[in-house]
């Protein structure tokens, strides 16, 4: 335990949440002091324009508080990534800045990581205080994420309130909008003990949600497909493209045999043979052979890219003796 310089790091990504910040920090401090945790709070200001940063500057007079300021708004995932890079606590807690997540959950989350042996514990907003337009699509989203990731015990992948063992946040790379799939990232990095805790949720007190609009669902699904692909074939692209290419070639080959055999059959019997271009199989052969070639080329390119990647031999080693 002494190898960690703090027990808890709280990472808070924020974008224009000035109204909530003072209350949030006071609440976190209250909980930490009541339980006598050694802790730090890392505020990551994701390009706010509402004076959030000047508040953080004032907070930083307290040694427990650190701040990171982005030059512009990059998104929640980059904010988490930079917060994770700085964190030193044995347990890292992420929490939204809008007071929707309750700091009172921290002690139990800490206990679940340190005593129950979880690598990651995700909050589950069983009773949500968000509009229906948000909660309904979220149900669908979570069902798909459960299926694709194979993490069947999570109800709420995208809950902002989560706790991690420090090694987990140092081993995953949250980029783009991948904060929705952190449990999946963790699982792919080899951290399979993933748990869930029902947490209290409140309606947003100030400001409004930064994730409105429907395109986040389209993007969310595309990200899930990317993650699935990277995890399954990232290191061996030829296995998928080569397989699909072979299937295409096989179909093409059968079509060619049909075209050729029909022609020969007619010639053999001395009847005038129709032109091969009149047979649908001719076109099937043409298309599938071209597709097959392209798929193989994609596979070779994929292999070249992964061969040349500096990270091709980056594995997470748990122990060495
Ligand atoms: N956030 C951020 N960068 C962004 C968008 C959001 O750091 O580009 C932060 C935001 O300030 C909040 C958290 O991410 O602390 C969750 O955002 P929000 O509460 O708007 O999402 P919701 O709870 O509505 O899903
Ligand atoms: Mg919120």
C-alpha cells in the first residue's frame, strides 16, 4: 500500500461548469476528511469559457487540488486521458462536474477496489433523473455494448462515476469518444474483474447537458464496431480480410466453372452457344473476383501497417519473477 503516494485520486473532466464547481469540491473534501483518506482532486478544464478555470486556480491554493487546462474543447475522453496520466492514487475515481454524481459514493467504491478485488467498478444510475429522450436510447446502447464486449454484468457503461485500480488507468488509452466504453477498453487490456455499484443520481442543477443530439448514438455504435474490430483483428488483419477475400474468390471460382461448363456443354452438343456475357454467372464471377482481390489487398495493407507500428509488441505484463 505504501508504494502509492495517495489513496485516492478524483479526476473531474469539466466543460463550462463554473456554477457547480465550488459545491462539488466542498462536498468531495467533506467526504475525504470524514474518512481520513489521503487524496488529490484533478480538475481537467476542457476548454471552458465561463470562468471555470479561474475558480480552479483559486482552489489550487489547497495542496490537494490540481488543475489541467486545455487550450480548446477536445472532449470528455481526452480530458479523462490527461487526468489519468497525472493521477497517482491507489484508486482513481472519475466523476462528472455537474453534481449529478454524488461524492458520498466514494468510500464504498474505494472499498470495492481495495477489498473486494475489483479492477474497475462502474456506477449504475438505476434511478436516473434525465429526460426520456436520453434514458431510452441509453438502454438500447447498453444492451448492445454488453453483447459486443462480453461484459454481461454492466447496466450502465457510460456512467461518469467510476472507480479504477491505478494500473487500469495507466494501461488504457481513452481517445476520441471512447469514454463510453472504458469497461471494454479495460477488459481488452486484461482487467477482467469489472463490477457495478448502484449509485444515486440527481437532476442537473446548473447548466445543461453537453451531450445532446442524436448523432452521438450513430457515433457511439461506430466506436463500438471499431473497438470490436481492433480487439478481434487489430494484430492480425489478414485473418479477417484474407478470409473474406477467399470466400469471394471461391464464389467467383464456382461462377467461372458454371460459365465455362455451360459453354463447353453447348459446343460439345453442336448447338450454338450463347455469349458468356449473357449469363448472370459471368457478372457474379467478375464482381466477386474483383472484390476478392481488393479484400486481399486490404489485408496486406493492414499487415504492413501493423508490422510497422511501434506498438505491435506492446503487451500488458502483470508480473515477472
Ligand atoms: N464534459 C467535458 N468535455 C466535453 C463535454 C462534457 O469535459 O466536451 C464534461 C462535463 O462538463 C461533465 C461531464 O463531462 O462534467 C459529463 O457531461 P454532461 O453532464 O453534459 O453529460 P450527461 O450527464 O448529460 O450525459
Ligand atoms: Mg451530467
